[in-house]
C-alpha cells in the first residue's frame, strides 16, 4: 500500500507536459550517448552536434509554431510550402530586383503574417477544419512558388552571401583535425535565431495569459469558454504565430541553403509534426512543451544521422526509422499517460 502511494505521489508531482518532456530528453541523451559509444566517428566531435543544429534551425522554428497550434487543438500542414515560398520570393527579390537584406526579411515576415491572418480567420471565425484550410494553404504556397520562378537558382547577392557565410564560434568546443590544426566549433546565425525564439516561446507558454489560454483551449474548449476565455481569438493567434514562425523559419532556411527552388522544404510540415509529437506534444491538444519540441527535432535528426552512419543512407531507410521512432514515442506516451491515470485513480 505504501509503495502504491509513493508511485501516486511521483505521478502527481509531474504534469503531463513535464512528464513527456522528461521522457523525450532522456531518450535523446541515451540515443546520442549510444551513437558515441557504438559508432564513434563524427559523433564524438562537438561539431557533429552543432551541425545538427545548423541543418535544422529552420525546422526548429517551424516545429515550435506547429507545437503551438497542436497545443491549441489544431494543426497546420502549410508550413513547408510557406518556407519554400519565402525562399523563392527572397531569392528573386535579391537577385532579380537588386533588393536589400532588410527588404528580404520584411518579405519573409509579410508572407508569414499574411498566411497567419487568412488561415487563422478561416479556422477561428469561420470554423473551418484546420487540416482543410492548411492543406489548401500548402497547395497555394507550392503553386505560387513555381509561379514566382520555375527554375532553381543560387543567390549571387554579395551582402546576402556574406551574411550566409557568417559563423559564430563556440569557445572551448573545437577539435584538432588530421593536420593537427585546432578548428573551433561554430554555429550559423540561424541557430542563434532559433534558440532565441525557443526561449521566448517557452516563456510565453509558461508565464503569460496567452500560453495558459492555449493549453486551456486545447485541453477542453467548452471548459475554456466557461472560464471566460476567448476561444476564437486564441485559435486565431495560434495560427497567426505558427505562420509567422514559418515565415521566419523560411528566411533561416534560405540563409542555410542560399537558393530558391520549388522543391525546397518538401516534407518539412511532416517533420515538424513528427518533431512535435516526439517532443511530447499530443495531437489531442492541451499538452506540449517548446523545449520538448527542440529535443524532438534533435532526436529526429540524430536518428537520421545514426542510420546514415550505419551505411543505410537510402531514402526509404530514413523513412522507415522515422516511422518506427514515431510509433515508439506514441506508444511510450500512451503507456505513460494510461499508467498515470491508473495511479491517480488509486
């Protein structure tokens, strides 16, 4: 009896969000430590970890936006299309119209804001299913990307390329190469932007009324209405924030690849959803954590690197491992949540 009470108290001390966050962080570290011990190679070098951040800074931003929408009980599958549209529009603006860096950033923010306003209004105030609205948004963005420019091309703007090649050294975490030369570890500007946004969004969800409203609406819309929460406005803001983050993520993606192409960010919306789920955000709404989403992106990328390092670098192996990983995390979430409910009943 005493043991049952102890287990119950442990479950009571942790909220659903914190419990799933803890599971995600523990699994990520076990996965990465296992890769270091059993595969070695690049996993032993700090730059390998920073390269994961460099390659996935845009995904971190878009996945955070996806988590906010999912916490409120919705979904947005247009983010990949928005990222591609932002990349192409900024590339054309810089190279074909002699644009400026500031102007390209404003274009990215404007596209994200426009998407958020339209999709948020349709979902929140016209009560159209978010999946259908964002599906239409995805098709529209992909189509518009091709209309803006059909052929992929690399940006030649001097100022942009200087910004793209900017590296921020991480002190004390370099490594010595084969020639015996010390090479400092570095991150790209996009990583700094992504981490700043992660911190800001974490604080918003944890300490502001908007954050509490998002959880309340996602957890139970009727209860939220009875508490006096403006459900429609909360849903509208969740989609607005998600699309705005997709615009920012699009520019960070553009900074990383330095080109415009209709095929950019293919499948990013699925990776964003997968990262959110792995990070502990539940599709049913009301449960999620931005820090968990960050670790969800890191976990997703790490398993991809492990598969590639094992010599299974074909595209289908990556898809199979991601599918297996999603199933495992969903199973863990289901088991843990069901055990917690049983413990609370006892």
